[in-house]
């Protein structure tokens, strides 16, 4: 395999010695942190705040907290109070593979457990009424939500690689989560909102002269990252208030929501050029990598909420258009040879919140998420992805007159469990004379814990 092919296929560790410096620079952004490959993000894989996690995201379109900035920005207008939220998130993975044999199965250092690296985030959110800076009297609510990996120490958790042992498609360290948006009431019972999901596209370039021993001179290294914004729009309707001229009305308990989220991704593009006098003369050897780390598909969500006394029951469905990822991987110089195929999927969700008392409520939810990955074999990359059942449970406590603080305080806790269904995959690589070289069965369990503190003002 040539040195250029080594870099293009993500196997730069095998490149020749003169290219060591170039290879390291070419994966500069991916090597900054020891992240695990992941094509999801916090909001779609698990949920943002404890109520989203506890309801398996079924109640998320009807959540008055600041996470509505992502799930349904129209719902920012549902609660007139401002909000300051801080939270912690921990996802514990045990993703397993069981070898079914093959011509050349690899030796896995972790045994059957392929990945147990946790994802840990610190979360912060802010919501406030900004109508005072406008010329209109109608309230306009601004929301901001951010999540940073490893409890705030990793601003950009990133990796993109091929793998002989295989790697899970949807779990791992989460990239920076950033969302900002606004919502307002436009007519009786009708709220609308829009927000922007912010991801980073990074570019790095290096130029150098090098000896065969790897000693460099005349180095030049440039790195830049630009934000890329994708739209989220939502509308929420309270049927009784909108369509009934008098109360009580049989439509009073009914709310519906419709949300559109544009696709987004996090990618890195790296180029390097080396001149080795006597071996590679000017203009030198060019190396280029363009690779994708995380991807969120285009999503259309619809939800129905029924207020039944002390209980709120939500039914939601999401259409996730993963087929676009095939085009993205065609431009990915590390994964483009894998010929992966993806299908659009529909995810059903059901959630219930019960108000135990004026200050205590409990939430639970369930969802079934079908894998969008159609292939059981992806050359060199060797992705695994499973259908999974998601179960959630949590609760909240509102302290209306907390000590010291001048505003009410809300404490939330959420737990979520993912049960991955068994699925068989074939492992293959370009250098192997007999493919597949191993057949495995992938499964696993994921436990998610989250807590948050919210001040209402």
C-alpha cells in the first residue's frame, strides 16, 4: 500500500518514516483527544436534560425547559419565566462483540467488551425574554443550550478511523453541542419558534521540508475552524385555545407539535505537503484528508400531548433521513471505500409525566430505534450498529422558596437504559486475501444518568 493510500484509508500509523510528521499533522484534530468513533450527538442519541432522558425524548417537544431550543423552539414561549440551567450527564457503555470465527480473527485486548469508554458532559442553558430590546410588546423568548464533553475539558471530541477490530456507529464521545433560538406566541394557542444548531468545520494545512530521518525544517502549520449553522423550526398548537370560542371545551387537553431539523455534521479537512531533498523534490508530496466525525440526519418530528388530570401523555414519531449520509461518506477519504448504505427510519416514542404533588413529578418513557445501517459489512471501517429499545425514568422537585436564593429552584434527575439487539456483522479489510476474515455478533447495554439544577426567574 502506498503512503498516500495509507493516509487516505486512515492507516497512517503504517506510513513510512519520512512521512511520520506529515501523518501526525494530517490527523492533528483527530489526535488531540482519545475519542471513540461516533456518528450521533447527545441530543439525538440520549437526550439533553433529565426530562428528555427520562421520557426517552417522547416529552421533549413539550418540555418547557431550555432544551426546547433544540427539540421544539416554539415551546420556549410556553413558560413566561426566564431560566438558568446547569447539569451533568454521564453515559456508561458496555458494547460487546462475540466472535463467530473466521479465517483471521483479531485478538481484542478487551475481550468481548469492545468499548466501555463513557461519555460525560457538562450542560448549561439560558432562557430569557428579550422583547424589551424590540419595538413590540409581544414577548419573545431567547434560548441557548451548550454541552461540552468530559465535564467541560473537551471542546471538540473527534476521531475518524478504520478499525480491524470493528467500531460502533452510534456511541462514543460526543462533540460540542451548541444551540441557540427563539420562540413566541403569534395567535391564541399557536406558538412558533426557530433555532440554529451550530457545528464546526475545521481545516488544517502543513508545509515542510524533511530529511529521510524525519527531521523537519521550514515548517508552516495553519489551523482554522468555522461554525456551520443548520436550521430548526417548530410550531405548537393548543387546540382548545385555538379552535374553541368558549371553555370548557373537549379540545382543551390536546396539544400538537411539528418540528423540522436540518441535517448537520462535524468534519475536518487536512492537507499537507512535504519536500525531501534528494528523494521528493519540489513541488513535493501532497497528502489530503477530508473526513466526517459526527452526523445528524434531517429530522421531521410530530407529537401529540394529552393532559389527563395530573398526567401528561405524549406520543411522538420521528422521521430520520439517514440516506443522505451515503453522499457524505463518498467525500470522506477515510471511509469512502466502505460502500455503506443507509435507510431512512421512523422512531416511535411514548412518554408519561405524572404530577404527584405541587412540587414533585415523575416521568417515564419508551422508544424503539431501528438501525439506519443496512450493511453487515463495511470494508476497512467495520461499523456495527444495532436496533435498540430505550427505556427512561426520572423525576423533578421544585423548591418554591429555597434558602438564600430569591427565585424558585427545580432539581431534576433522569435515567435511561439502552438494550441493543443482537446483530451479526462481517469484518473485512483491503489487505486481507480472504474476506470476511471474521464474523461477529454485536450487542450491548448503555446506562445514562443525568441531573440538573434550574433557577426560574
